[in-house]
C-alpha cells in the first residue's frame, strides 16, 4: 500500500474530535496524541526542530538545501475533526468505485441522488467510512499530504527548495485554530492551509463575519387590563425580523451573496433575546448590514421608548484584503496546479478559515485542496489519487517557489 494511505489510515484511527465545551488547548487529549505521533514522524524524517508546544500546536522546519535565499513557505493543516460525529475511523473501506450507490452499512448509503458529484470519481480508488464514524479526511488528508510531500523532498535532494515551515493546529473546527498560533515564531513569509475539498480548489476569499445580540425589555401586565400598557417583547423581536431584507437569508443566497441569519431567539412577553449572524464577502456591504441593524434598533427605540439594546461583535474578516497585495502566492499555486494538469477552481468560501484569521495576524494564508468530499459526517470520502495530487501540489509549489 502507498505510504500516504498508510499514514492516512493511522491518523484517522485516532479520535481527535474537538470539543467546544472544553476550555483547554487543545480541547481534547486525542489531538495531543496525534500531535506527538506527528512530532516523532517529523523527527524521523529529519526535521529535528519538530515540537509540540504547550497548547498542542506542532511546528517543524524543512531546512533549505540551497544557497540562494527564497521566500519561506508554510503549510498548515488541523489536527482535530468535527465534533459532530465519532471520529475514530478504524474500519475505512478502500475500493475501486464502479458507479451507483455506495452502501456504507445496513442503514446508510452514499446515494447518487443525494450526492450527484460521486459520478466524478467513477473508476477511481476511494476511501469511505463504514457508516458509523466520520472519515476525518478533513483534515487528516491535509496532514497526510504534507507529511508525504516532506518525505518525497527528503528522498529527492535534487529538488532545490528554501526553508519550508510546517504547522499542525488544534481546534480548527471549533474556531480556535488561529488563537494561539505563533505567527512570529513560525517565520514564514506566507503559507497555505491544506484544508479544502475536491481537486483544484484554491481559495483566498471568505466572508466577513459578525454576531449580533439584541435584548428587548418589554412590559408585562395582566392581559385583561393591558390596553395601552403592555409591550410584548416577542412581537418586537418579530418586528425586527420583518424589517430585514426578505431575500438575504442563507436559504436564498449563494456565491457572493451575503446574508442575515436569525440564529437563536428566546423570550416571553417581558423579555426577549435574539441572536443573529451577519455574513458578506464585500466589506462595504458588511458594514452597511451592521449599520442597518443599528438603524432598525434606533427606529424601534424611538417608537417604543429605549427598550432595546444591541451588541455587534466582529468574528473574522475576508482574507482577500490581506492576500491581494501578495497575488503572487495565488499565481504560484495556480501555476503549480496547471503544471500538474489540474484545473484551478477559484471560488469564494461561504464561511471562514483559520487562514483568514492568520492572514490578519500577519501571515497571508490562502487555502488549497485535500481532495476530500462530504466533510463532517459519515458520508465523507476521498479518492486516494486526490490525496496524492495534494501531496504533489505541495512539492510543486515548494519547487516553483525556489525558481
Ligand atoms: Zn478542515
């Protein structure tokens, strides 16, 4: 069996689900376990400075093998898997997919109807779960591709390269992967997260994101004698919702269209709390969406007499702003893909990435593919060829960067 598949099978057999309810870093011990295995493997490969820091982050350097100084590239993947489902995949199935529905077990199948894109991998060797766990290709395929690329470069010293930095981060799936990342210590000029989906994905645009909390203090009196007195805070919450653009909701938007999501509402006549999230790729529209919320609250406070408070907190920003001054790193990835016969698929992410936050922390960091599909659940699968291509792409980027 290929080394990369062996590695992948080893990594996915460790349960590294992150846990939002934990306050430690990493949030779960499985991530420490995988991290320390990777440190050993990196040292065995000859990356002597490989370490796991006190927060569970793994860092290592593949030292330059040339005299010329070239920009230092980093490659980053995350150790954790989604908390949504058991992450200890000890029975992956590896087979050539001949078409049709893929029966995972008695209960679950990857059907052509639900997942029409499986026709893209007919005739290819794929890895699926046995239906009881997630696969963990997100992001252990990324880790496997990076490790495989390092091994290849070490076995092929004739390929000249500059310093290459490796970072494996904990707790990406619960939004903390960038929190304690040591950008200064990492010492890379730019990096790529290897955390995307199907072959060709190259992403450097993501949402701007904010969360909104609105509290409404109503006035509750006996409904029989409520005339001109009662203020029903739930109805005011409904009024707020009705003042937002009807079509700018997740269920009606795609591509570059942003949205407001009514995420949570709880209350009674006396008191209601509503939580929204705001998302938009365009910085101006993002700011306007926040401003619109403030105007709605101002209007209703005039109408009902200062009974509504609003808090808006930014979560993350579109990395495009930080990548655009360095478009050569997108060109480098694109050119490397084309040389490998891969069509680059450049599309905006309708979410955030650790790379987006790292970009704002001073490390420009677009995202490249791992080759996987259907992340975060039992229907996850990956063609082995795609994982190998991700590894080859990493090598190619490193090689082209040195030219
Ligand atoms: Zn991921």
